[in-house]
């Protein structure tokens, strides 16, 4: 039996910015008098696809930012809890003399 081919959905947009721009254009078209019901429905469906794409892209970006933030906080905590090393850093106390 032949293996089923996976059908890939065509890419909604090249980037978040392209999707947002196209979505703005569709909104302007939908706000005007529709030329036909079919065109209205097609534009609405395309707008929904673009909106979902933008929302998913923003969710993904938020997750990535959360990961970066967590790593930064972990590094900060790690640096705060490490004792200062005596041999790797020069001791600047040599120049201080008490009279």
C-alpha cells in the first residue's frame, strides 16, 4: 500500500509584518460596501487565517522572550551566589595603605 503524502498548508504570510499589513487591507475592504457575498466571505476567511497567524506568532514570540528572561534571571542569581575568586581577579587592595 503506498504511503500517504503529507499535504502541507501553504504559508499564510512571509512574516508577521506582511500578515498584519494584509490584514489591515482586508479590514479596510470589509468596511466598505462589499462587491459580492462570495468576495466578502473569501476576504473574511483570509482575514481569519491572517489573524490566527499573527496571534500564534505573538504567542511564540512571548514564549521565547519568557525563556530569555528566565535565563537572564538564572544567570543573575548564579552570579550573586558565587563567592568571589581570589586567584583569578587581581587584588586591588595592594594600593590601599593605612597610616
